[in-house]
């Protein structure tokens, strides 16, 4: 149902704003489709036991269909890289080691909480440790 709704949503959005503006939704579906097929067919094979693997049943062929879909229209890996690229374009990396929310919610809260007890929080790293030097 989750996958079906994602397909409906992408189709609806394509109708509203066109394909170009729906690259993320389309890429996400291209990534998800082979996985959904694999998951469904694999469970169907399990239900049928060894019989599910014979040529009396279409399941092995359907398993291959899922794998073909994960390559024929571009490898899943490539869709993942492209999707990640377009998603990350909307974000900017923060300075320092901690995610911005952690910095605000954890580090600052700790500082406030313990300010009266200690001058400095003993170990709240703010930079990545230097790589170990190999001699
Ligand atoms: C049944 C079938 C039908 C096809 N039909 C068509 C068709 O109609 N039209 C058409 O143009 N092509 C078609 N193809 C070709 C298909 O697009 C290519 O197989 C696919 O793009 C992968 O190229 P490749 O097989 O040369 O693998 P390679 O380019 O050698 O890639 C191997 C693997 O390396 C990884 N990889 C490669 N490049 C990247 C990257 N940039 N980022 C991250 N990972 C990467 C992926 O995991 C990939 O699976 C079809 C393929 C099959 C199997």
C-alpha cells in the first residue's frame, strides 16, 4: 500500500507540474520498484517451498524481472546517487562535528545544566579527532 500510494502521488504530481519537476519522485520509484518486486516474489517462493523454484511456477522468472528492472532503466545504484545528489542540493553542511540540532539540543543543554558544577564540560568533542599517526 505504501508503494502504491507513492506511485499514485508521483503520477498525480507529474500531471500537476510535469516530469521535470518530479525527478526525485520518479527516481525514488525506480529505486523502490525492483525491491518491492523482489520482496513480494521472494515471499511467494517461500510460501510455495521448493515448488516455487521449479519451472512449473512463474516465480523465478518474476524474480528475474525485478532484477532486470533494477538495471534496464539505469542501475538502482545510479538512481540512488542521483536522488541523493538532488536531495542534498537543498541542504548545507554545518560547521563542526555535531549535527546542528545536536549542537543546540545536546551540547548547549549540557553546558547550561552543568555550568554551575564544572568550568568546562570534560569531554564534548567539537572537532574530529586527529587521525592516528602510524610509525
Ligand atoms: C534486459 C535489459 C534491457 C535493457 N534495455 C535497455 C534499453 O532499452 N535502452 C538502453 O539504453 N539500455 C538498456 N539496457 C542497458 C542498461 O541501461 C544498462 O545495463 C545499465 O545502464 C547498466 O550498464 P552496464 O550493464 O554497462 O553496467 P555498468 O555500467 O558496467 O555498471 C555496473 C554497475 O556499476 C554501478 N555503477 C555504474 N555506474 C555508476 C554510477 N555512475 N554511480 C553509481 N554506481 C554505478 C552499478 O551498480 C551498476 O549496476 C538494458 C539492460 C538490460 C539488462
